[in-house]
C-alpha cells in the first residue's frame, strides 16, 4: 500500500482482483489429460481456462521478442523463466471478465509457484492433480499428433524428467497443505471427469460466495 491514505489505481485494481478471484491449478505429467478435461470444467462449472503452455505458444506465434527463447525452451522440454509465464497469466487474468480460473500446466516448478505467489498474490483454492503412469503418458503424447515441436520421443524423455524432478515437488508441497485433489487419470475420459466433477462440487457455488468468504 502507498504511504498515501488512498490506494493508487494500480494497487486498487490489484487488490480487487485478489479479493474476487478464484484459482484452481491443474497439474499432472505431460499427456495426463489436463487439456482434455479443462474444457469440460469450463462447460460444467463456468471457469475460464488458462493454459500456461498455450499462452507461451501464443507468444512464439505472435513473433514477440521472447518468442525464439521460449521456442528453444519448449523444444528442450525446459521450464521458461517464471517472470515471463507469470506476466502472461496475470495479463490474461486482468483482461478476463470471468474471475474464476483453472490454470493448466502451472506451477511447473518451485520458481513458478513462488513467482505467482509474490506477483499475483493469490493462493489456489485447490490443486487438481491428474496422476498417470509414465508409460501411459508417453503412449498418449506419441499418439497426440497435433504437430507440437515437443511431442517426440527425445523431448518427451526430457519433459518427463523435468516433471518428476521439478513439478512433483510442487504437488507434494500443496499436498502437505491439504490442497491436492488427486485423480486417477489412467481411465477413460468420462470416468476421469466423474472424479473431476466431485472435486469441483466441493467448491461453493459462485452466486452464494461473498467477496470476504473467498479469501
Ligand atoms: P495434457 O494437456 O495433460 O498434456 P492432453 O489433454 O493433451 O494432455 O492429452 C494428451 C493426449 O491423450 C491427447 O491426444 C488426448 O486426446 C489423450 N487423452 C486425454 N485423456 C485421455 C484418457 N483419459 N484416455 C485416453 N487418452 C486420453
Ligand atoms: O503444458 P504443456 O505441455 O503445453 O507445456 C509445453 C511446454 O511449455 C513445457 O514443456 C515448457 O517448455 C513450457 N511451459 C513452461 N512453463 C509452464 C508451462 C509450460 O515453461 N508453466
Ligand atoms: Mg496440455
């Protein structure tokens, strides 16, 4: 807060965003079904879906000054510096009328998690975790056929290593806070969504949530 008695316009809008926003992080290995389940959550529960990987891809496609660097990180299965990803997420959140977000593929590591907490200053309501064995992840990614630069056997190995070494610790962190809803993702899309629905049903309906109750 500024020294003045009144918040600046920026501080005021940030505070408003923090008070009225609901965030659910959606995590799981590459190919675990995050991008398949999120549109169903949007349809059933009215959230806005933000996919960190898609926002980064949009930066590449737009020819932005960071595009080449992001593309190189993606090809290597590496995690892009958090400052870039968090800025993209924050912009998308500020531009959205809908203030209930499912954020897919984020936070991927401890640096992502801390940066979001320090910059956006919103804690997730819960973390949806799609648990899926490595063999199934590899099989699904190789069958994805969407022309992604990172869906090849060499990059998949690197992405899985990053997932086990950097993302699982973040999931464990949230688990230690009692925030993880773990879902067995090695079943049909419909069966997985049944469990997803149960996880979201525990949230209070938005119409009955007062601003002060959310935080
Ligand atoms: P993620 O976003 O977690 O990387 P996707 O949702 O893109 O994963 O899914 C990876 C691939 O696996 C896609 O081709 C998708 O159609 C397929 N897929 C997703 N969920 C299932 C499932 N429950 N069973 C079988 N295939 C699935
Ligand atoms: O989630 P998705 O598989 O689409 O992510 C693709 C790639 O985008 C990752 O392998 C990584 O290079 C980058 N990414 C990132 N940080 C995130 C999410 C994705 O660097 N939080
Ligand atoms: Mg995805």
